[in-house]
C-alpha cells in the first residue's frame, strides 16, 4: 500500500512538473501579439442603391494589439476585378474596424465577386464579397432604433471641413471643421472621447511580488471621436504613413489638432452622425 502511495505521489509530481514546464514554455502565448502579425480583410455585407446597383462593404482586422501598419495600394493591397485602387485603406489601425470602405457593383453582377487582398508581414489574406442573400445588411441601423415620427422629422447634420491642408513633420496643424444639427432625435449617451485609461500594476511596499504572467493590457490607437452640438463626430485615418495623431481642438469643437511623424499624403474621413443620419467628408493633408 505504501509502495502504491509513493508511486502515486511520484506520478503526481511528474505531472505537476510537466504542467509547470509547459506553462513556462507557453508563457509568450499568454500575451496578446503587439507586433508582427498579419491583417485579415473581411466582407461586411452588401446594401442596395436606388439606381439598382449595390454597395459591397469591407472591414479589416489588424491582428496586432499595438502596431499600426501602412500597406500602399499595389500587389500587397489590391481590389479585383477592376483597378487595384478602389478606395481601400492603406493605413490600418490596430484591431478590428468595420465599415472602412465600399465598392459600387453593377446591377447585373449576378454571381460575380469582389475580392480585397492584403499582405502584411509576409502573410496574404482575402475578403470575398458576393450577393449572398443572407449578407444583405441595413444601410443605416440607426433608423430601426428611431420612432417613425422622429425619423420623419429628423434632418441630417451639416458638416463642413477644409478639404485640403499642408503640414510639416513634428509641427501641429489644425484641421478645421464645423457641424450643426436640428437636435432631433434626442442624443444617446456619448461613449467616445479619450478612451479607457490603461491600468498599471504596482507592487505595494512589503506586498507579494507580481506573477510573471500578468496579462498585458493595451489602449491601442483608434479613430478620434468628439460630441459636438449633440452630434457624434468621428475622424478616421484612411491613408497615409503611421504616426499621425489627432486631438480635439477643444470641447464642443469638431476641429482636430494633428501632428505627423512622417512626410506623405494622408486621407482622413470625417463623419457627423445624429443616429439616424450620417454625413461624410474627406480631408487630404500633405505633410512635408
């Protein structure tokens, strides 16, 4: 009996040791991938246009938790069939972002497809869109959350931007915008702004040491949102090098103070939404 107990203890000890070794070897996989990962484009669905054509909507997942990536239009970032450049992003924020661009396809597309292919860090992935009935989406989900009488009375926000600007690396420049709205519908609580504050782990004096596998927590770079005149205003970088940073010019001000880490041609999409209605403008910035 003692021999059996001793054997059980030895087996249990071996299993625990193997588990500890496996955990130690797997330690890097406990953490999100900050850099070096690929980009997965994906098909967001399709909508109908009044003239009988269709819009194919695309999104992406940058698998990195911290790394921003620029992939110029060309062999590594192309849409087919047709011209390789069909308005797709060349700048990719970390993580997942929907509704990044759309492609107009003809009414007689039938079983035809639109393919967006992106290669990053040596890995190529495709998004394939076609007119599968299950993939038809609502062009404006905000309509479904708005009472019909409010929807009928609502007027879209007005949005005006300075469409072109020039800047220098390292020097702040203000990208001008103005917005107004009729106040219909009543605004929902605002969830944008500066984003979450990244927590920190600090050891109390005399307290236990921190474990080696504390998960990494990141606050990745994202589009910039501001609430102005009861309207949500979102600035999204679509093209240009990595390192551009936008900050609201002030409270209740849709303009942005921008700084750039590299020269190049930048494109920002500006959206003003009151919920049911959204208006969109684009700002091009040349940085020398």
